[in-house]
């Protein structure tokens, strides 16, 4: 793991600035066929893919599975509305950390109560507010990442126990510890989401 972690962090920070969440007004307010939906998602979310040249953002099989598992309302005459695409965007982000059953649990109130509403509280309005919150958190996320990196730098750079460790090995240990800190953060937040969903579901059933 012989990498310059600091250069990597700076690169990630730059990439975070480049990633823009999809504005709901960018989505055509007309019904689209499945091929048009997958093309739209590919064009707008490609920058978030790990392997941009080969990773598919969305496939026909995925869309069919989401509908089959009640994550996505069925299309109307094989066409998907802007609301369908908004739900698909949310699924895309959630599937990286949550199971399909948890995503279904999370999105069920949204699709059952607000999907198809033309006035009042709509899926589009809910999506817009959530994305505003997410965008405002970007700088805080960057500060948190930098803080975690500086913590591992301080420990593995100054702790006496590592004085006899060669520089190369120490860099590898710092990188390992930094990944662990990020991983624990994701793990704890995932646990929190799961607990909230469990409590929420219990309340719904009573």
C-alpha cells in the first residue's frame, strides 16, 4: 500500500467538489422509455462510479428488479415519469450502504403517500429539500475526512511505539488506520440507520 495518502486526500477533495447532485429540474418533465432512463442516469451519475469506463449506473434488469421488490412504482405504458427517476436516484445512493429490504422500507412511505401527487407535498419537493441538505453538508464532510487523516498522521507519526518502524511501513500503517476510521464511521452510521428503520417499522405495525 505504497501511496502518498496526503496527495490522495487532496485528489478526493477535488473530486468531491466536481460531483454535483442531480437537480430535479434537470430531469425531463415528460415520460421516458427505459432506454432513455438508463442513458440519463449514465450521463448524470457516471462521475460517481468507481470504474467509469465499465461500471453501469443503471440497467434494465436493475429497474425491473426494483419494481419487482416494490422499491419503484410500476411505469405507465412502459414509460417512466420524473418522479420515477427521482426515486431511482435515491435508490442509487442508498444501495451502496443499505440492503434492498431496508431501501424498500425507507422509500415505502414516500412512494405510497406522495408519488403521483400534483400539488401540495410532492416527491419532487421532498427530493429538492433533501438534496439541499446534502449539498450543504459537503464542506462538513470534507472537514471530517481531513480531521480523520490528521488524527492518523499524528498517532503514527509521533507515537513512541512506532519509532523503530521504517518510514515505508509507517506510511502503510497510517493508510490502514485511516481506512479503518472511515470504515468505522460508515459502519456506525449504517447501524444507526438500520435501528431507526427497525423502530419506525415497529411503530407502523402497531
